[in-house]
């Protein structure tokens, strides 16, 4: 009996998970189908771009600066063992553009903007604003969800690029100004080693995928949240946890595909 009970419990959880994945996929397709409103009334998307992108700049810039500084310091100590201090610029740039920039920026985006989206839509549902829109024949997905979706998709690659750029400056500050690595070698080797298609474009693709996934998870969790304070709180927590796990999983998959293609 205990074995059968445990199997039934596992089966219910698996069915529930598959059911939610199906609902999220349907929600994503509906968002794409009703995205015309976001482009016809682009001021809605611009407003959401400010709240999701511009309001996330401070944490992105500060985090990027310190990540670049730490990467420069640790990289110098590692490269010094092999007499390759001049390759510090290559290590910092490739580490940020390929990996740390898209991944860390996406994690910060999920924590700051993703949780805010979930809480906002969840509170709109709890206060019956979404129900009121439906009664007035206003499609809430077209009016509320789609502009936020495209704002997240657009802002995430820009935030990742800002993170990488500030991180490179942080590595330059520590490596060249503080430690004394040759400035010419730092920049020239970086320019020679970083390829636009293989490195920069792959990083942009990663950040675009991360932005899409994080935004869909945040919007779906908010739209599907129970209309209670506890329900909104749980949905916000699920957004951060699920988005973080999805980012790390997708990072491995995308990296494997990109390196296999090389």
C-alpha cells in the first residue's frame, strides 16, 4: 500500500507538471497571436521597457563592474603562473561575452524584473482588474501581457550587452590601472581573439533565449496565480526559482550546441 500510494503521488505530480507546461505553451502562443496590439500601440511597450529595462540598469551596471573586476583579478593570478599576463583581456572578454554576461544578467533580470512582472499581474488578478477588463471586452493578454513580453525580450539582450561592456571595463581597471598589465596588449589581444559571429553573436542569441523564457515564466506565473496574497507570494517565488533553473539548463544546452557547431 505505501508503495502504491507513493507511485500515485509521483504520478499526480508528473501529470500536474506536464499540464502546467501545456498551459504555459498555450499562454505563450496566445501572447504571440495577440502581439499586434503591442506594435500598433507601441507606447505600451515603451512604457514597459522603462520599467523592465531602464529600472534594471543600476543592478546590471554595478554587478557587471564587480564581476569584471573579480574576473580580472582572478584571471591575472591564474595567468601569471604561466607567464601569460598579456592575455588577460582575452580571458575577461571571452568569459563575459560568451558566458557570464548573458547568464548573470539573465539571473539578475529574473530576480528584479521577472518577480516584479509576476507580482504586478498577480495583484491585478487578485484585485479583479483582469476580470473587469474581460467584462469590458478588453483582451487582457493583448493589453497587459503582450507589451510586457516584448519589453522583456527586447531589454534582455541590451542589458546583457551592458553587463559585458561594464565588466570589460572592470577587468581593464583592475588589470591595467591597478596591477599594471600592458594596456596595448590588453586591448589588441582582446580585439584579435574575440570573434563577432562565434563569440558576440552567440552571446546575443543566449540572452535573447533567456529573455524570452524568463519573461514567459514571469507572465504565466502571475496570470495563473491564485487571487490571494499567499498565491501571489508563491507565484513570485516560483518565478525566480523556475527562471534561474531554466537559465542554467538552457545555458548548458545552448553552449553544447554552439561549441559542437564549431
